C-alpha cells in the first residue's frame, strides 16, 4: 500500500471535468485507488466519478491518496502528475471572474404581498414532472430491464454528443461530457437507482429522480460557489436518463433556501409537486389576480408578481433577483445600492409585522348589527393546511382536488385519493370539508388532456371531463365516499352548465354509493353541491338549486365567463373587472335562488378574500364565505366593523350602475363616508375611468 498527499491546484477545484480525468487515470490501473480529505472524512473510490465529485474539493484542498495493488506505485505517480498539473487546466481555464451584469427591471402585476430577495430558479413551464407509481413484485424485473435499456440509450446519445463536442470545440470541452458519461457508468449511482426500484417498488423515473435529487441536495450544500453550481452536471445526467426513459420528462427541483421560482406559468400539476418550504417568491410571465399561481402564493404567504411577459426567457437559474409585489417590480442583478435599499426595507417590514396584533381570533363573526357570517378556508396543497386552524376557519369550503394530479399523465389511485380526502376530513373537523371533483381543463389542463384544445377555457373543463372520463370520476367519488366515513365531507361539482350536468353527476355518485354498500365497504354519505361560475348556471340557478344541497359561487370563473375575459392573461387584465354590474347581478341572482330553495350558498372565489369586496358580497346577501386561510383575519376585521344594512344599501345602488367604473366610484365614496377608519382609500377599488 502506498499513500501520498496531493493538493488540488486547479483553479476550479475538483469539478466535473477534472474529476473525470482522475477517474480516467485511476481506472487504467489494477490497484485500488482511494482518496480522502486530509482533515478527515470517508475515503472514496477514485474510480467512481460520483464519489470523487462528492469530495467537494476546491482549490487548495489537501487530499490523501491511497493505492493498493500490483501497480500501486505507478498509479499514485500518475495521479500525482495530474494533481501537480492542475488537471491540465490551470493555464487554460481561469476561474470565471464574476461578471458584473447591469441591473434590469421588469414590471408585472403584484398578486401576493411582500418583498423577497433570492436566486432565480427557472422552472420550465413546470409541467413535466415525474410521476410515482407502485409496482407489483412481478413487475420489478421488467422495470430494471427498462432502466438498463434507457441507460444504454442515454450512453449512446451522450457518446455521440461527446464526439461532436470534441470535434467542434476541442478535447478540453469534451471532458465535461466525459464526466457525464462516467456518471452514467457510476456503480454507485446506478446501484442506488436499481436498489430504489427493487426495494421501494418504484417506477424507474421516480427512482432516478429520487436518487438524483438526493445527490443534488448533497452537492448543493458544498461550500465552494463554483463547485456548487456544478450540481447542474448531475442534473443534466438525471434529465438525460429521464428523457431516455419516458420522453420529455423533467425532474423535480429541490429548492434551495432562497429560491425565487421563475416560470412562464405554473400549472396546478406543477405546483402540487413543488417543495415550497424554501421558496421565497414566485415570478411568472403570465397570470392575473385570480390565476392559480396567485391563489397559491397568497395561500403560502409568499410574494408573487405575475404577467411579466418574456421575463422567463431573460432570467437564468442562479441570478440574483428581487421581487417586490407592491409596485409589481422584479429586479434582476440588482446593483449594490438597490440591494441595500431592499435589504433595509425587508428589515423594516419584518419589524413592523412582529409588532402587529396577533391575527388569530375565535368565535363566530358578527357584523355590527349582529348578522353572523361564516368563514371557511380554501385549500390546495399541504403547505396551506396549517392555516385552517391557525386563522380560525370554520371548515374547508373548497378543496381544489385537482392539485392532487401532479404525476404527469398518471391518475392518482383511488387509495391514494382516499388517504388525501381522509386527511382533509380530519383537518376540517366537525365543520366538514367540501371536496371539489377534479376541475381539470382550462387553466388546470396539466397532462390529462389527450391533446391540446383550441380553446381550453371553453373545452373539456370541470364536470364535463368527469362525465366523459367516467372511470376517473367514479374512482374519485368512491375515494371521497370512503373518506366520508372518517369525517364530514361533501362534494361540489365544478363548472356545471345546467341541471343536466348535475343529474348525470348525481346519478354516478349514487351508483357508487350503492356499489360500496353492496360491497360492504365502509363509507359515508355526502351532500352534493354545484359550483355556480358560468352564466348558464346563473340564469338557471333556481332550477339547479332544487337539485343540489348547496351552491358554491366561483367568482373567479364567473368574472371570466360573464365578461369573456381570460382570467390568466395579463393582456386583458384591465378588462377583468370583479365589480362589473353584470357580475354583481349574477351573484345577487344566485344568492336569491339559493335562499328561496333554502340551501346554503358559499362564496369561494377570490372576491371573498378581498375585504371591500367581501362587504359588497354581504350586501348582496352572502353569509358564508370561503377564502385563502391567511386572508381570514383581514376580512374578519373588516366585516366585524360594518353594519350589514349599510352594506345592503350600497350593494343595491351598485346593482343599478352601468359600468364597473361607476360601481368603483360609488364604492369609494360610500365606503369612505361610512367606514373611512376601516377602509383607507388605497384599500378600495381603483376606477380605471375608461383606461
Ligand atoms: C372560482 O372559479 O372562483 C373558483 C373558486 O374556483 P377556481 O379558482 O379553482 O376556478
Ligand atoms: Mg372556478
């Protein structure tokens, strides 16, 4: 056995290309060759690129090399030459000097309050995520073969890329592909993936992602900035494998603590799979106040700016970024002066927040004249669940179940759904939860649509999807009915157009209930409600009301469909007018239909979470609101300070207006004269006056 100590002299440290050279040298010898940090730590196999990379050895690191075998002397000499040579790079490659990039500012629409300073994490449309499926024992061998075949394909592709690079760019550049090839041959990486498939009964895509993410996490913790950024090498390889396995799939990104998610658009299917614990903010090219990105950001309490047009194309992962939702500002590569200003602003806000009075209040909410208003919570992803009890919601008014559909193209099993709904039932407690059947299509298209639709908002959306794909709907209904034995659950049907939709859905639900009964499976009984969010449903609300147990008013879509304005398009954001008289009349008509039929009507669109709008809703007759949990305290404070009779008088006047501008002027004037202490001018809707 021979032992020697080497110092990493290459300016870039032992990064992927250098590590590839080490491995190439080490594998030429029969002897075993191990490396370890001189200050301690595990020794690693110098023939495994992954292990060499994991040494995270930056310039100046001392490594002990141990060779053992017939050609140990020669092996260690060769290795020594490589180290003293700076991996043949010191004269060629200089550590890239940090590039001073000019500050660039972008304007969008701030949809969730706050300022965040962080690093860009680009998410490519966020749709191509890896799904998890559970394999039967008999399927494991086939899956292992599938993985190995994909591996061979990925190697062939990469070898071709490497050869092209060597020819076009020179040998030195080709080394990076060498490193990737070595990763694809790395016993540890491949062994871990195969182990995950066999032990966890996981599909290969999932196993690759889990193992890849694990490595990326380890890599991202490396102290040296330059080396840390090389985590992209591992990710590249992971992605290549995923592509080889299943077409164009991308791995989930493990978010770093200061990640600002930058995307063209974030679809629910992407959002649901994201690890939001560390996300600081969201910035997207498209979107509006009621787009799901905005709803989620508000639910999580992180700042968000949407409608930034082609910002995504301009930002790079790792770029420094500031998101300030107040003015809808996004700043890339902030100058030291800008950075300083924002840092002090963040500090000030943190202090002022910490002295704010606590938000949690309990007990029924009553207006000054004693009208009781029920406040429920809308939830989508587990990160929001904590807010339900924290903000004193009386049950879950809307669970957007389509957020479960995150597994690119693969439906969540009935059992997995059952577990999710049972958790929701438990979370909601005695007040119960309303589970909306998958509202796929439109903004929520995800991967379920066989082919893109020409006009998704008017396409196979909401209940239409379930009525056409009966097996999917039946499985969901069964899961909800089974979970209803664990707590109080109701079902709401998304985007019904008329009584016909309700009858078809009800028949299916009743059939599933009697099937469970016959099978002797534990289940509960559920109420069935209809989302009222398209004009045809409003106009026939009286007839729908006699066929359901409750209404849910989806004001986001109601505005979109009444005004024919795409809710997720920033181009027409100026036409998305919640206070349009036609919208107010629709709400009024729907609430009246519910009252006459003696059924509850819950307003669950974003309108309910905006204090001034909530007052108008009460004025129009609403007594049951459901909103993002974090909005409950501010809506509560506002409603507790008003007299519902005043609200009614103002709402009645609004119904007579001809344009949204007229309504907004009226609201400003009346609210100011009655409740200036509750509604400062800046909290009231701003008329556009013809724009
Ligand atoms: C709505 O349309 O108002 C609603 C509550 O549902 P979503 O925003 O999910 O369409
Ligand atoms: Mg809707």
